C-alpha cells in the first residue's frame, strides 16, 4: 500500500475546526479527539472529504484505504454524498452573482442524498478499504466515526492506495517576491520545517525564490535557493522561476506560488499524489483561494475564461458548511487557475514556450489558456490570500486593460470587438464617476499601447514603464497628511448613500449634470468621506469633493468633480473606439504571429539581462 496523505485536524494555519471536522460529544485535546459514549466525528469537510468523482476523472486511483489510529471501540462508516439535480437547479446562477464576501442564504432546507457504503465495528486501530470505481454522479466520500464508550480516542489517519504511481515527480516551487521579506521568510520557514520531518516531501520538492527586489537575505540549503532577478514584475519573476526549473533538467513540474499566501505545507502531499497518479501526464493542479480575513470564504476555485470575461467557480462559498463543500464537487470546465498556487509540468515550456512579458496582471490567465489544457481543482487544495478588494493601486488599471486586450486578441472567439468596446467605455466612465481622471488616462493608455502591437511589448523596459505609471497615478497619503490638508478622517462621518432611482442617476450621469447649487453645501466645502478600495458609483452621486480613504491602510486622497472632463474624455473615448474598430484585427494577427518570439528564451534572456 502507498500512502497518499494524512487526515488533518485543526492546524496553526486555520483555527476553524469545521474546515477539518465536525464533532458531537467529543473534544480536541493535544492533537487528538476524545469521545464520550455516542460521540461522533465527521469528516464531510473541506480539507478531509474525499472527492471521488474528481479523483476518478483525473487520476487512476481506485482501490483506497483509510488507516485510522484509535483507542477504544467505535463504529466507522464511509458515507457517499452526491450533488443531486435538485441541488443543481437550486444553485443555478448563484456562483456568477455572488457577493463573494458574504455567505449564501439558502432559500430552502437542503436534503442531502447520502448512502453508507461501509459500516464496521472496530476496537483500536482500523483499516477501512473501499473502491471508487463505478461510483456515479458528482460527489464526495467522508468518514463518520461514532464512539461506543466513554474515553475513546481518535489520534489520526492516513489515506492509502493499492495502485502504483505512474510517475515520480520532482517539483520546483517557484516563489516570486519583491521586498516582502516577512512573507517569504514565513512560508519558506514553514516549508523547511516540514521537509525536516517529512522525507517524502523533502525528496520531491525544492524551492526557488526569485527575488525581484534583490534585497532578500535568506539562508539557502539543499532544498532552497534564491535567485536575484531584474524587477519585471510578477511576470518576470515567475518566468525566471520557470526558466530555472527548466534549465536545471531534474524537475518534472513547477509550482508557482505567491509569496504572501498562507498555506499548510502538508497540502503538498496531495499535490504530489495527484500528479503522481494523473491519467494525463500534462495535468495541471491548482489550489482555490480563500479570503485571509474570512478564513472559510472561498474567493474562487479555478475559473473559466470566455473571450474577455472570467467566470470564477465557487465564489462566495462558505467552506465551513457541508452543502458548500458538496457544491465544490460540481464539475466545471476550468480554463485557468491563478498563480497564487498553480502546478504544471515543465514539458509545457517545450510545447508552448514561456509566459508573456506582461509585468503584472493577466499573465496567469494567458499562460493557463495556452498551456493548461486540463486543470484539476479539488476540495482540500486551498490557500489563504488577502482579498483583492482590500487595497487600491490606480496603475493596475493600465495593465488590466492592456493585457485583457492581448489575451482577447490571442484567444477570443465571440463578440470580442463588442466586449472590448464596452470595456473601453465602462473603464473610462468608472474613473470619471470616481473623479480619478489621471487613472482614466492610464486606461486609455492601456488601449493605445495594445494597438502599438507586439514589437512595442517586446522592446518595452517594464521596470521604467512601471515607475512611470506609478508616478502618474494618484498618490495616496497617510491619515496625518490628509489632516494637514484639512481633512480629518477620524472626525468625518463615512457617507451612507441614500437610495436613488437608477433612471435619475443614468440621465444625470451620476449627478454630473445636476448644478452644484443642488448639492449638499457642507459636503461641497468639507468633502464627502467615501471608501477607496471598495468605491461604488452610488458614493459619488452629487459629490463635488470626495475624500477617498482606505481604513485598512490608513491612506487615501482627495478628488474634485470636474464637469468639463466629461467632454474631454468623451472625445478621447470616441477616438480610441474608432481606432480599436479599424486596427484590432491587424494587431490581433500580429500578436498571434509574434507569440512564439515573445515567449521565447531568447526574448526573456534579453529582457532579464541574462
């Protein structure tokens, strides 16, 4: 029998027990679970359920066994839970329209379709053998352990298989960082600690830290090395990691990982198992992202890209709930997984080349679409990451718009022109409503630079460009500086937007066409305190001056409504729209033709100065 991975009880990385187990009449003590008579321990949880339908789809795993370490008398059950058609009808559309930082409120009680596959009375340690061959439907298996006496103890368990692995992977974990030492030191330290006690992972994984800031002082060893790199953003850092893994000649896979995620290193056992037993040697394996400050809330579990839009899977799921864990079992076509945690075979470099030199934003989407023809996402593979809504950087709008255009030119098939025209209009309109006129210029610059074609991207000095964008973005200042400017955010009341008819907002261009004499006079003089990172149009209706402030960072800036900018940017958008209409097709063909050169070792060696 070959061990795959361990069952996990509550860990230092997440203290929500419902992510690991559900307990009735039993308590956790010193890393074990102590039972009263009749106490139950259930593993229908995110980290410990067994996703049989996905294992059957992606791997050769079939004959499995749980090896359980226990003291006392128990009844152990293996339960099958499936996603029913009734559930699918109930959930239809939920994931697309989720407010992802709030849990779902289910409209009706949910009846689970469950079946006990194995039931066994045991005393002391036990082995529960089973096969997943022939199990139909989408669903999961989980263990339920019921104590037959007081004082019984569950110490832990592992999943084994009778199958032999198809391959013995050697995986390079590539971490890209830029002057964020505390995150890298924490994560690499956790990996080193796990390698010391886990020979399986020590032999199968190495860590390559790509230091774009060239400031990291990290102790290297046989499993960890640091590569100093020119700062070409996340694209340059992760590409350098892929290049190092490829050129080393000993790795079968690379695993791209953000420097600031929080994750359990033992999760790597699952990654290793899935790629070892994968039916498809080209299988990519990606982890879901869970919101760091809401540690049961899933941001996404892989995504589907269509032309210019992304449809995230599982957004808003509360992973502490059995129903949302089961919903994660629905089979969706995943076309991309973000680089917070994404594992691919090194051989894709021979097949498809390296990532595009985007600097930041969209590189993971493009590379997944090009290289990852089959992506496995699964319950139990998840990392915690800070919400993207928690911080604001205006210069990112340039990269988002430019790189979205490149991706749509390379892979778009339906309504691409229509969607890009709409993104042009909406992108600029949003910045006008938010009074961020400098950012509207960056949005337009993103479209303009796309139309310059691949040669421009190939010869662009990304480091200088990024510095230029930051200089032209709106500068955020601290709370004390805002106070010196006359805006004491601690004394101001955050604006609570009243309800206005959508039609009124639309015909007045969110209040731009309403004379200032009809505005709140106190706000005109003193400003209106509105959220920075989570801004919405309703906060700016009839707003002459906005103090845009982020309480999580204690930084912000002040903006003023300028009506004449409507006409200025209206003409700019019209001109860009006409250019896009007539030039998009030509630029699209140029990018498709230049893709092999853009993603070659030769181009990246030149860009990185190697």
